[in-house]
C-alpha cells in the first residue's frame, strides 16, 4: 500500500510527539501573525497621530484652547496628545503653587511628561517580546520534531532486512515538515519584530523631541510669568 505523502497525510502518519510539535508550531504561527497584524495597525496609527498632532501644535493654535479641547476627550488621548495634556496640566498646577520658582515648575512638568512617555512606550512595545521569542525558538522546536521523526524512521528501517526508498521517504518527509513549519513560524516573527522595533524607536524619538521642544516653550513661559509677577 502506497504511503500518502501529502502534507495532511504525512501529519496523520506522524508520531504523537511530532504531531504535537507541528500543532505547537502552527499555533505559534497563528499567534505571531495575530500580533503582527495588531502591532502593524497600532504603530501605523501612532505614526499618523504624531504627524497630525505636530501639524496642529505648530500651526499657532492657542495652547490653553488646545489643552481644554484635549481635556474634554481625555480618555481617548494617545501619544503626543497625552504628553502635551499631562505636561501642560502639571505646569498649570505647579505655576499656581510655585510661580516664583520656575525651575520647580519645569522639573515637575518634565517629570510628569516622562512618566506619560514611559506609559505610551509600554503600550507600543506590548507583545514585541513575544514575537522575538517565537522567532528565536520556533526553529529549534521544529528541529526537535525533525530529529525525533528521523530517529523513529531509522529505528523502523533497522527492524526490516531490506529497506527501500519507498519505506524511508515518508518518514524523512514527515520529519522535515516539522523543520519547515518551524521556519514558517519564525521568519515572519523575526521580520515583524525587527520592523516594529524600528518603528517604535522612530515614534519614541518623535515623542522625545516633542517633549524637549514643548519644555522649551513652557520654560520661556515660566520665566515670563515670573518677570511679570
């Protein structure tokens, strides 16, 4: 009777351990693609929000008006909106308490923005370690399934006197599928991780630059208020 050498046929003929390895790799592949799609959408939206807010911020809009606008929809603010809202809110609060000490006002405002920056970056980096883990471990999981399958094939060959290619090929093919599935899971995960890491670094740089520029504006305002008082 001829062995079924289709992928499904080889899977059904595989040992329980090799089947478990294949199913594990399939699950990791699905998981990595779900993360890739979700992260791609989120980081793309973050990049667009940076450009959109910067255009609005540098258009000459009144900062008090912008702050009130963001306060109305505070729960939906993201990225630079959150940094601006947090920094301006702390600046306004501290200005009332320490109007004669601009440095204290600036330090408090900057610390508040740093905390918001850390939280925003944590959101952007969510699940990226999972992609790195899948990318680094999947080939080894697949290799383990391959080694186990080949070992079983050689054990089966040793049990018969005359081994033919028809007897050996299905077992070897079944074992190599595990390696192929490991690479199938790992390659998109590694590519996605590298791409998203680059995007996260780019967005973080935009956030950090905005913080410095906004702090300079608040710094001038703080000393201006001191001179007036």
